[in-house]
C-alpha cells in the first residue's frame, strides 16, 4: 500500500513538473511570432535600417549621468560625432542643463520612460504616465518634445507600439548591436563586441551610466572610424532608409507566401540581444 501511494506521488510530481515546463515555454512561443509582428509595425519600429552607405547610429540609454555623460559629450564633440540619447525622465528632470547640452551639441534626445519599468507588464495609464512625464521633462529642457522612444529592456507589446505611436507620434527604436555593457565586462570587451557586430545601418545600444562604457568609447570611435563608418542620429538614419532589394528567388512563382525573414541581406548582429535580463 505504502509503495503504491509513493508511486502515485511520483506520477503526480512528474505531471506537475511537465505542466510547469509548458508554462515556461509559453513566452518563447510568443517570441517566435515576432518577425510577423515586426512586419506589421513597418514605419513604427526600427532595430536596423537599410541604407546605402556606411552610416550607423550610436545610442546611449538610461542617462543623463552628471558624472559620466559630460565626459562622453566631450569625446563625441572631439570626434564631431552625433549620437542619440534615450533618457530616463527622472534623470532628465534632475539634469536639465545636460539635456540641453546634448541637444546643443547636435545629438538627438529621446524618451526611455520615467523610471525604467517593464512597460509590457503595465496598464495603458501606467505607460502613458511614464512617457508623458518624460516627454514633459525633455520639453522643459529643450522647448520641444522628442519623436523617438525606446522601451526599457526592449519590452513592449504590439498593441502598445500602435497606440503609443498614435498618441505620442513616437517611433519605437530597438537595436541590432548589443555589447551587454550593463554587465560591465570591461572596456576592451565592450569595444570588441561593438566593432565586431556593427554594419551599415546598425543601431548600437550602449549606456552612459557605466564607467566601462565611457572608457570603451575612445576605442569604439577610433575603430569604427577606421572601418569607414559615419555616425548619424537615429532620426537621420531612418530618413536615409532605402528600399530593400528584392530577394532573388530560384523559383519564379512560389506557391507559398515568402517566409518572414528578420534580415534580407545578411543576418543582423543579434548575437547577444536575446539575453534574459537585458538592462537597456
Ligand atoms: Zn534602459
């Protein structure tokens, strides 16, 4: 009897763990439908831009930092390089003079939420408040609203992208190069990852709140310049967008619709952006 009861418990335990595993897998399945979803978002969401020319956009998230951002701005000015800053509203409200300097130096300033929450898990009103307060902080510093937003962690639903675009007029900017600099792997690792993965049309993610990221930038700028890249803001990069060449197909009339492909010419450098807990 005892043995039978033990067996029953074992079986129940096995079923239980199978069910749990099925739950864990659910979000991954959702992720797999992403390419189709991204296609529907054409003109709203960008992680890489097809351009004719060696143009790239450097982006810096989570600042401004009163300690580190001025150092980065000095370096960018010395190289005559324009970048894009996705600001945390709290930091922008604390450092309006830095926000103003970013714009004065020719950089683009954009919305990265008020306090860096996971927007996909929030109510519409919660998201609205996060974006509105940050928009106001930027408008107070610059006299005008930004036109781009980046969701913290890249986490945002298709429905949210739509209404945010309609309500705020924002384009939603992700990235194709992620050096995972928030893990603070050291300046040379950050530099190598960026230089290795950047290609024409890339949107490079970095954070101007980590000393190692700032320390990596002299190397990043030098190496990318040596490769012939030119630096523009994200809005400038989007304005340069050219149509993708039609994909050569061996069969003239495929009976099935073409599969949604994330990258038409060469695969974007997504190597590290699928990290479970990115701190963008
Ligand atoms: Zn962030």
